[in-house]
């Protein structure tokens, strides 16, 4: 089995670590525009050998795990050179632009659009974690456009890695992920900015920051090189979620100004049901 991973960071690296454990006979080839990343991935044993896109004709699997803007350029080139039995999938956080860019490609049937809902705030080859996808959901879009035999090949791999499969159209995916992922990253980035801006005048602020602040702002450590293209590609949906979020923040501020603490209590109590939702997610995993 020959596996090629393009972009050897957290997601792509974690995927091939799982594949190496599941299929010890597989050879993992790495392709990365960052030569130091590629060298690091080989030194860490994440991939076995370096390769180029021109080498993909005999690939069994090709994993495209680059920032979403780069995916729009890389993916058609990959489909241009693969063999008929190769299955290609990308793992990005937006789906409409990706599905559109390959919609009329002659080898569209060799591609499956996926989004494994997993990750950390870290990036690069050293961030790769074996078992990252165990119990996680993998969103698959436009599965009907992938030839059935290659669908089965991909689904077998995803299930072996411990992922649960959910099917969704690209528009619904981009709408829902704007709420549960993209908005939370913006919140973390802007909370971090608010504190950093204030810290310039009040040096002690970080001395007072506890685990609550740390857990809330954790996502602000995520890579801007990855997240800026995501916000650009899903701009319309992200703007809608921000409008709703800002409206709720403004309402909370108004209640404070009016000293309406009963309303504040009721607002927070109504949101406490998020515990049930999150407990349900954990139980389903």
C-alpha cells in the first residue's frame, strides 16, 4: 500500500500515524512545500520518504492536508496525475469552494470531500498524534459523486481509524461549522487580543489568569496561516454567526448597564443546557 500525504501537519500527520499502526506494510510518502517540515516529519518517523506530486500515479491513497486556499490549487493538480484506482481526500474546514473547484474535473469520481472533526491548537509535524480520530466524527460531502468502489475503500480506512461517518451537503456543512468551530476560534482570538491590549497597561493581568482563561483562550494559539483562509472561504456564514454573537454580547452588556441581574441569571441558566448537549456528544463518542 502506498500512501501519500500532502501537507504534514497535525491532521495529515496524525492520519498517517494511524495508518502506519493499522497497516504496517504501508509506505508513507510525504509532500510538503516546507522542506524543514518534510525533513522533520521523516526524522520523527511520521513519513518514510519524500515525494513530489509527479509521483502520485501509483498511489493507493492521497491525503491533501494543506490550508484551504492552497487546497484549491493543489487538488486539481493531484487529480490530473493520479491513477484510476487512487482515492484522494482532503480534510479542510470548508467544503463549498473545494467541491466547486473539482466539480467538472474528469477524475472527480476519484475524490471524496471529508472533514474529520478533530484537532488541537498545535501545528507542524511534531503536533501529529496517534489515535487523534478515535471516536471523532468525519463529515463527508457529495459522497454520491465518488465512484462506489473507491467510496468503500475510503470508508473502510476511516472506520478502521475509529471515526464515525456523517453525510452532509457542502452548504449545510459550511453553515454549521461556522457556529461550532469558526466562531469559537474568532472568540478565542479576540479574547486573547482584548487581554493582550489591556496587559500593556496592567502587567499583573496574566498573574491573575487562571485555568478558566487558559481553557477559553486555548484556540488563540492556532495557526493564523491556516485560519485566515478558512475565514476568507467561509466569510458569508462567519459574518452571520458573528452578527448573532455580537447581538448576544450587546444584550448582555445592556442588562449589566441596567443592573438587571435577574435577567442575567435567567440568560445564563438557559444556556446551562449546553452541558446536556456536550454530555450527549461525549456519550455518543
